[in-house]
């Protein structure tokens, strides 16, 4: 059940809101700070959501658990921080687990972007990865996973893409999160038989020729993907290697945009790249 602390209304021409989840930890504080910046840049309302199960009063007293009153006070601090930056803000307590509660809020509020903090390292091979990844899959909205303090704007936006990526969606989400940052579109390519050629003792010159052919094919394919999406082809950068290892090299002060797959079954099969980035990357990640 959504226990609203303030009414959540939206005018006919008001921008889509920004939703940020908080558990009042340091990573969540970083997420709130970044969400305030995003809401400020888009003149959007910020909704600060805390989702947790309500304990029976007797149990809460016995174990000294946090009360609703304490949670409300913590949420008011986040609202004060947003309003000090000139951002319209509202807060919500959701009586549910973190993922379910955030999903309910996403469904109700229909935000442009959902922002969450990164708590340690996700398990790369988990069923659907981290909370951020689950929210992107089941909430249907772009989710920004914040790792770093929001002390400065993103240096650049790196949009990871392949032939199945909804690149236009990635660009649109990046326009909300980092409208002023320069963009690049990165595609990781590998020849499917390069490893076999090495094992079979092929000459280095032959392997280089094969790699050049693979790169040429990748450029032709990805250039068409960008053209079809209405994205400038000059932004395309081809990097040799597997996608997880290429994306792992994205600088910590950049924003990495990565597509989840719209089909849940396809996501579960091919989502290992997303999970690798979530588990081992250094930059903030926007999952679209």
C-alpha cells in the first residue's frame, strides 16, 4: 500500500517526473543527489520513495526498529535538499519490499527516469541481476544506477549498442540524465573464428586481415542501425573485444547507457553483459 506524505498531482504540461529510491544509506544519498540534478535540469518533479515492510508496533518497540515517524523525518530531509535546489519534490512510503514497492511507485507515477544507488557488487550470474536490473525489466522505465557521488556532471555519455539495441531509446534517456554531456556510441566486435584461427596456427597477417574484414562488416551493420534510429553515424566507435570487457573500460566519470532486452526470455539469455557491467563496472549505468 502506498502511504503518500504529500499529494502527487501532475499538470497537463508538466514534464514526466523523476523517481528516486532511498534506504537512507550513503549509496542512496548519492542517488538522491544525482536525481535532484536531473530533476533540476528537466524542470521535473522529484518523487523520493522509501519501500519497506511495516513491522508490528510491539515488535518494533522490542527490537528498537525504525518507526514511520523516523522514516518521515528522513524523507523530509531529502525533500528539503531538493527544494533548496529549486526542485519540486514529494515523498512516499511504500509498505512493501524494495523491488516490489519501487515497481508499484513506477507503475503509478510513470517517471521519465528511475534512480537508485549501488550497494556493493551485484552477483553477475544472478537470475535477473541487481535491483536496478529487475526494476528496468519489470518496471519498464529507464533505471539509473548511481555508484559515485554526484559532485560534478558526467564527462561523457557512452551508449553501448548492438544490432538488437533500441538505440533511440538510449539516446532519449541520456538526454534526460545528461543533456549537456558529449556522446559516443560504442560497439564491441569480435570475429567468431578468430580464436580458432589462432589455435590452428594461422599467421598473424592472416588474423589481422580477418579482423579487418570483421570490423568492416561491423561498421556497415552498425552504421545502418544508427541511420535507422536517426543517430549521427560519426558518433560510432568500434572496439575489438567482447562486450563485457570493452564496457568494463568505460571511465568512472562517464555515464554508460546499456540496453536491456525487451523480451524477458531474451534478456535472461543475453543479459550477462548488463550483469557484468553492474557487477564490475566503475561508472554510473543507465539501463534502458
